[in-house]
């Protein structure tokens, strides 16, 4: 087992800890809601409909513009990262000291840029902010 294997093991243990922690947090929140309801019933003996709705209503959803802008920003950053990888492989080639398999690096850079382009254009399927809802015009 080499040093890289231990790093990979640590990464997957971290991911597993995040998943288990998220599940535990969700179960604790549900248990606290039920405990609160039990205490309300013990104190008053009556279940108030408004308090019940407030306690068990789903969490507030995010604004539509957050995912729209987030996808646009993430796509732009990923595209520029792809351009940076391309520059990393092209500069030594242009100087005259090419990196072996530099065209493979350019292919990876093109893939990264295309991924960024896909993320950017996937924002079309997210709800735009209220001020950005344009009607499409036919040609």
C-alpha cells in the first residue's frame, strides 16, 4: 500500500463522514420537531393547527436566481480553468521545449472547457431571476 492509497482512503472516509453526518443531522432535526410537538401537547393538551403547520412545513426553498447565477458563474470558472490548462501545455511548446504528449493535455483542456460550456448553458433550464425573464422572439 503506497502513500497515494492512504490519501485515497482518507478522501473516501471524509466523503463517508459527510454523508453520515448529513443523515444524522436530518434525523436529529426530525426528532427535535417531534419532541417539540410532544411538549406542546403535554403543556396545553391541544394541538394548534398554525403551530403544527409552522413546525412541520418544509424548509424554505432557495431563490430561483441563485441556481441560475450559480450555474453561470461555475460554468465561466470551469471554462477559464480549461483555458488555463491549455496555456499550461502550450507555453512550453511555444518556447521550444515541448512537454511530451502536449496534445493530450490540450485534449484534456478542451474537455474541461466543454464541461464548463455545458454547465454554463444548463443555466437555461434553471429559473432566471425575476428581472431577466425575456420572451423569445421568432425570426
